[in-house]
C-alpha cells in the first residue's frame, strides 16, 4: 500500500491527495449536459439509464458509477459522460455494442496510463467544487513544473474523472466517498515525484489534450476544446 501524502494545509481534513501511476483503463458512459452546482439533479435520471443499459447488455463494470469530464466549467453548463469503467474487451467491441445501448449519446474511451493526481474526499457532494480547487493548489505545492491551472479549470479534462465509491445512505450524504483522478499530460515535459517516492517523467498539463475516442481502430482524433 502506498503511503498517503501529507497535506500541508488544514483547509480540508477530509481530503487525501496522492500522486500515483495508473495503468490504461476504459470508461463507458452516456453524455449529459451538466451544471456543477446541480449535478445531484441529474443522477436520478442518469443512474437508471446507465445501470439499465449495462444490465441489458450483460456488461460487467469494474468500478462504481463515475463521471468523466468532456469539458468543465464551474459556473456554466458543460458536457460530461456518466457511466462506469469496463474491460478492454468491452472497449474493443464498442462499435457494435453501441447500437444496443439504447437512447442517448454513448461514448467509450481509453484513459491512458501514466501519472495521476489522485484525491479521496469523504463527505457531501456539495463540497466537491471546493475539493477541485484544493487539488489544484496542492499540485502547485507539490512542484509540478509550470502547470497551466487556468487550462485545467476551464478547458478539456478529457482524462479526468470522479468515481462515486460510496453512495449516500438515504438522505445522509456525510459518509459519501468520492475518488477524483486527474491525468497529468500535455505539451510540456517535466517530472513529478509520486507518493511512493518514484520520480516520473511526464508531460505536464499545458494545453487541451487529444484523445482517441470510441474505437481503438479509429484513426480519427478529436481535439477537445
């Protein structure tokens, strides 16, 4: 088990931040237009659609429900995919599987391996906007070279996502556990020290990223703006 990184500030005692290396993963989700302050209103609609499509097609998820950001804005509507991580076999068969998923705009992505900022938050979803800001502050304190914080906040987060590991118990949201992952990748090469002490050479976030979407055999690259 990796040692947790000690947070320098006492601003958020219910958040643990690590810098870790992760293997390639695959996310299948249905696209929704969201407002961050009103995300709780979307999930009662999204959850039956996602769980129903997975069950109908015998898709075995490898994570809890999550949200993968197509773009992000703290104060205006943005697009995001709500779904779950799946196996590589599901990713490989998405081009034929897509037709049977039912209504909605479905997407399947490969999230590349590499260095990630990993944060675990315990508490109400209402705190998540504050958590994101706290993570960005910690990234700067951690010494990630020349991070373009404004780009991370407002432009494409195509390999960043939240996993709602522990859902609320009835009306009690205090015990919720949310895991947030930010893939450190972009156009500037630098290095970052992981929580386990290893030093990884990475391309630090500086511009909107490109991602291969929907099919591993597709040569089309979509620039996310």
